[in-house]
C-alpha cells in the first residue's frame, strides 16, 4: 500500500510528519491532491495544547486552509470531476477537516467525505493561483466578522490583531469602501502588511498610547461626560484578554464590536457600560455561507502581501516555527510536493 506524509499532533508542543496510507474515495467521497495549505492561528493553538481542546488517544491531523485538484471521485459523486481546481470548505458535510476530524490537509492527498451532501468542493477560476485560493478560508473568517459588524462605507473601524484573520478583516473593510481603518498589533511587520491591504494607520501598543492615537485619527465623542473614540466598528481579532473590556470602556454609544478571536478563558465585561452605551457585542465564527464571496474578492483584490513565507511540506516544522512567532510575518503557506511518498 502506498504511503504519504501527514502532519499530526501527538501531544502538547509535539507535532510530527508521519507516514500514513494514501486515501481511496468511498462512493460519496473525493480525493483532492492538495496544492497549498496555510498555517492558521488555530493550528498554532492546537499544537500548544496538544489537540482541539487537549491531547486525545489518537494523533490529530491538522490543516484546513487549502486548495487543490480533484484526483478521483466515488461512484455516486456528481457535480465535480477529476481535474477540477477547487478550494475546500473544511466544515462542509460535517467533515471538520483539520479541526478534530479524521483528515487534515497538510498532506499531498486528502479524503473529502460525503461531497454530495453539501457544497464542500468549490470550483476556483483559472485566473486564481492555488496559494491565493487557499486564502479563501481565513479571508472568509475575517469577512464574516465584518459582515456581522454591519460595517459600511463612510464608517470608521479599528481592527485589534493583525494576524491573518485581522488582516482579512482589514482587506474586507477596505473593499467595502471604509477608508478610516486602524490596525493595532505589537508586530511592526504585520502592521506594515495591514497598511498594504488597506489600513490607513498601524499602531503598536508597545510604544504608542493606542487609544489616544485612535481618538486623534477617528475623532472623539462624549458619553455621560466622558470623552471616548468616535469609532463605529471594532473587530477583535487579537485574543488578548484586556482588549474587549478596553473597547467597551472607550467606545462611543452604538458602537459595534465583532469578536472573532479565540478567547479560551473568560473575559470580565462591564455590562452596565454595554447597556448605557447601547454597545453591540457580536460573536463571529467561520465564513459566509457563499464561498463565492471570498473567491470573487480574491480576484478583485490583491491579497498576496498577506503571504509572507512559503515552505515545502517536508519543511513544515520550520514553517510552524515562523507561524508561532508573531514578529516573523503573517500567513505561512505550505506548498505540497505530491511526488513525495
């Protein structure tokens, strides 16, 4: 039986390149030859804790931001064919690819189950490269946060956290006609990428009084005698525990706060301020239902500055080390060598 490489988590801080059997599709499945797969912040978190929520009895395969070519399909599959260029919805048909499911996309070939049950294989246009198509999943997460916040042209926005999800939110805000975008991050490298993608300003809390700077560029308003930022939209993509309480404290009346970061611990919230200011605190997860929204934006907008590093699968551990260092860059893309056994 033929084998291939597969990235799997075995324990906290223990991620390995294992050899596993190459997949064959069942009647309702497809095998996708992976071309590019991005390392997500959640992958970094899974490695840290040893799995989705911690170690389990079996190694956990990871990788969920990917594109590729359909290599084979089962006898009952319709609508897609071998040779089709696709991006894959990792949550489609309940697969949970790279997120606790049985498959992960840091591998040359991946089994995508039950492809006839949901639109989990989405065709990509020939004009879109595989690595840019692999940005559809993280772009969708940032886009959904912007959608949930109901951001519209003419408003002012602040994005806390300039990792790939925050950068996706910045790019989406800019694409929606929002000009006054502030990005906040401790990494000057990521702030520079944010400005390439449309942020008007990049503030580093390590050396700047961020809220003073936000008020300088977005203006001020007054709430019950206190001066606050006049910003209408906040996207929380940092995961830093102090950010949500700070936004609620410093936001103006009617501000909308979309929380897309993964907060593993409880965060104290002053609901008196939420009530008195009529602040909207909104959760956001996953992507818009229509993946064409992301693919059309990837054609319309140049998101290539988000990809700062590329590694072959055999050098995945080097790529993970970069992804674990927020000062090193933004999106790390793993390129597959399908010739590797």
